[in-house]
DNA sequence: ACTTAACGTTAAGTACACTTTACATATTAG
DNA sequence: CTAATATGTAAAGTGTACTTAACGTTAAGT
C-alpha cells in the first residue's frame, strides 16, 4: 500500500529520526513504512496522520483495497 | 482501544459471521476486535469503516492515544 | 581530508494480528 | 424437546509489525 509519509515529512522538514522520536518508534520503523516494507499498525497510522495534521485516509492510499459483496 | 464495531453491526443488522465474510477474515477475528482483545490491522480497519460507510476515525476511538512533543 | 548528518541495509529476536479447530452457552423456532 | 442460530472461549500455529544492533553510502560543513 502506498503512502505519503515521505512526502509529508519533506513538507514538514523533519528527519526520519525526529519523526521516529515523536511517534515513539525506532528509526527503522519509519524507514520500513516510508519504503513500503510493511504497513503501520492502526495506532501508529493514527499518530502519523495527526503529526501531519491529516486524517489516516489522507496519508495512506487504500484505493487498491477490495471489499467483498 | 474502544471501537463502535459491535454497535454499527447492530445498526446494520448483520451477524459476526456475515461481517467476517465480507471482510475476508475469520469470525474469531471479528469477535476479538469487537471484544477489544486486539486492534485490527490498518487495512482491516479501513474495510470495517467502509462497510459501515464511515471513516476509520469514526469507528475507532483514538482519544487515549498520546503523541509526543 | 575528515567529520557529521541523513538515509539505507541486513539480521536476529519479540509481540501481536490473524487462522483453524473444537467446544460451550443462550435464545429462538418447529 | 430438539434443532438451529448467534455469540463466546481456549489453544496452538503462522506471518507481520516492530525492536536492537551493526555497518555502508552520500552529501554538506569545516
């Protein structure tokens, strides 16, 4: 799933390390999310969105998520 | 973290099994989420919200989530 | 030339999201 | 009374979100 974390972090001009500190996670976690290795947990996604003054849906791209009948 | 899944499922009058089918997960997963055993993944949270025509933040209560300095 | 800052990788470990199977209980329908 | 429906619990297994630690690269500052 694509996300706008790297873009938003650029707009807010903060480093991965600074973002990781604010989120309370390791720098590796920020790298992994930015590089699409895995998706954040629900709570972490929420924290990311709030730091960038967005909703979760504005940061993460759910357009490829399919929902059944 | 609290959520409104059980309440919304009641309003939409569908069973846990039916919801699980639409989400593509097991019934146990729905039970665990409704009963607060654990939080859904980001993608699952999105699917739940869409089925009930809500945003993620309208379904899940993030009021106790703290964000650092 | 050397250092520091920022970003990235790899690897091994822990915790949790989710699965399957099996069984228990309460309520409702025939 | 019996059977079906809906909800719940327990246990053991798999995959992924996240951690720590160590190391490599590139660009900027002095």
